[in-house]
C-alpha cells in the first residue's frame, strides 16, 4: 500500500480522506490556504503545508504548488477530493508525468466526460437514452431552429458547465435570443468557454444518479442509486438512497446502463452517472462526474462499502474483491447538507464565525464535517457546515431519525438552513416520497420559519449557552414558555461570548 498520500483539498472531504488513510495505515499530507490555517484537516494530517492566499486560484487550484509539496513531502499519490482539481484533466496528467499517482480516473476519462457535449456523444454511442437535444454545441444561427425543432421549453446549457451553473430555461421563442446571449456570456465568464448546447426541458423530473466503481483490471460495478431531487438553484440539498421511485427492475436497468457508459471510457475509480427521470419513469443521461461526490455517504450507509478507502486501494492497483451480486442494499439513508445560508433570502451564503457548534450523534447518525466551535465560514469557499447523514431500517424511520438529529444540531453565530431542512423533513409530500426537482419552488412556505420551529432550537441553544457560559439564569427559564424572553437572554450571553 502507499506510504503517504497528499490531500489536495480542504474542509470535510479532506477530513474524510485523512480518516480513510489512517484506517489504511497511510501517512497524510495536508495543504492549506491562509484562511484554513486553523482547520481540522490541517490538525489531523501528519504533515501540513501552507500553499498560498485564501483565494482558491492561488492555493487549492495552484497545480504546480501542490505537485511541488507532494514531491517535497515524498507523497506517492494525491487524492483530489471533489471540486477544485478533482476533474482537472491537466492536473491528473501532470501527476502522471511527475510519477505521482492521481487517485481517480485517467486524464483521458476526465477529458471525455468533462465536456458535456462529448459525454452526450459517448452516451449516444453506448445506446444510452438521452434527453432530446442538439447534436453538439450550437452556433447562434442554428440555435433558434433547433430549439423550435426540439420544442419549448428548452434548456440552454454550457458545454463546460457544472455545479448547477451555466443553465438557462427558456419557455418560449420570444425569450430565446436574449437567453442565448446571456447564457453565452455567463458561460464565458464562469468557465472561459462560451459554447452551449440545447436540451429539451423535462418538467418536474427526478434527479437519480448511479454510483459506480471500477478497478484498473477492467471490472466495473454499480452501487445502486441515490435520489437527489430536492434541489435549490439546480444544486442538491437533500439526498437519499435508495430512491422511493425506483423498483428493483428499474434499478438493475439503470445500473447496467451506468456501467455501460463507464466501460465506454474505460473508467477506473469512483464515479457517478447522473440521470433525470420523468414522471413516467423514463430516464435520460445527464452527465458523468468523474470523482467522489458530496453525497457518497448515503451509498456507503446502505451498502457498507467504504468508497473512499476503495478509491485508494484501486489507485494502488488492487482488484475489487467483490462482484455485482455480492453488493446488497440494506435499509435507508438520508443526507442533509447543513449550510451557513439564509433560506429566506434565496439561500444566500451567511459567512461568519461559528460561536458554538454541537453536532448530533447516536446510533445511525453520521456527521461529516470539519467545523468546530470558533471556526469561520469564509466567503472564499462553499458555505457548507456539515453533511448530516442518518441510517435506519426504512425511509420512514430514517426521516424520523433525521428530524430528531436536526433538532439536536446547534450552530450559533451564523444563519443556517437547519430550520428549512426540518420543515422539509416534516413535509407531508416529502414524507410520501412525492418529490422532484421543482419541490422547493412549489413550497415557498418551507423557506420561512413559523415560530414553532424556533422553540426546540432555542431550548437546545439555551442548554448549549448554559454549558458554555455557565449562565445559571437561563436554566431557570426551562421549560421555555416565552421564547422571546429567552432569545433576548441568548443574545446577551452570545455577546458575552464574543
Ligand atoms: P451540473 O453539472 O451543473 O450539476 P446537470 O446537467 O447535472 O448540471 O444538471 C443539474 C440539475 O439541473 C439536474 O439535477 C436537474 O435538476 C436540472 N436539469 C438539467 N438538465 C435538465 C433538463 N433537460 N430538464 C430539466 N431539468 C434539468
């Protein structure tokens, strides 16, 4: 096995990878920016190297600096995590040339799947169902004609897009020209490439994705599906496995299709094939992500397979020791992304210092985080505080467990989406599994807190503050009959802490 691995990332995914390395007896090298000097991934790694200012371009995206640290620290491999350099073909290539193992697929697989237009072609050749759309990138002249042929509503998508960015929905012909212009200019400024393609817009689809894993000896398996339909701004907030909309026949079919796509690019490592599924259960290829995904824990919880550990073993050249029929699905897992953001203000990030944080725990509860009391959520990076994952025997009991866990979660100092997540978990349609990508838009009521939600949070916060500041006075207020009074007291004691 490798002796030492460098983790070219930060936050919870860096911590997740360091833990996997510890379990495999591998030494770890962290890299960090100015803002991340006092952070958990730095504290947990065996060695840590400062690589530059907080702006990602000068640190976590600085390929040469990272390679240099890998060489200096004698790391034999680099795990890129997700985001940053994870799907950067040039970086994977540089690693190879420098004799450092890139823990992920080959630069060629990244290249083929990185461009959405090329990925669509590969899927088409592999006889994978595709959303109706343009053959490839479109010029301004042909775009209008093709859009009419596909039929409105259509989606304009950036070929180089990702992370929910670079997409525009156009409902009718009058809006097309203006939208195309804006889509191109957004694509140019976000991705440095203004080529776009068109896709038929599927109304209220579900987002279903298949986790796949392949070794470098030609074996590629799937680890079933994840449902990621609860999204804001085309970005996932709640994920679960299995999906309540998939039966075993469809699961097998989607799994086979995903493996077929992965085989078409000789895939190695962990990857995800994403589909959208219409109300009739027809599914269409969206894209393939050639990296570990944020939501991988729900798959780990229902299969018992440690995906990150396997990524490392595969990169070392090991063979997968199990076959498709050995992989069993057990129970149900749900993940909530806990963000420092304000759902009432269109989910804008709410950076700041976390005065006090206490994550829930208990049987079947996993909190993947790198945040501690005193940590800071900065505007430089994604404002995710943690990923809260629960496992239980059924979907119903998993939701109940998530409600209980979220009620215990205390984050003081910044606005969070915890109340919003709780309201989704308590929503009748969500509980029935009646979800699609339009779920949040259809329920604006979920964005604003009714006072009833505040009570348990305040009780929890009161207990936390009492412990933190020894305020015996607050204890007298239990049970909370007047939360306004309590909140005033909390504001006082929070100021004391600051
Ligand atoms: P990204 O790479 O930016 O994540 P994707 O192509 O994976 O972009 O799409 C992200 C989300 O956007 C999907 O989960 C879905 O909610 C929505 N979406 C994408 N394409 C379509 C489409 N043709 N019709 C309806 N919704 C779509």
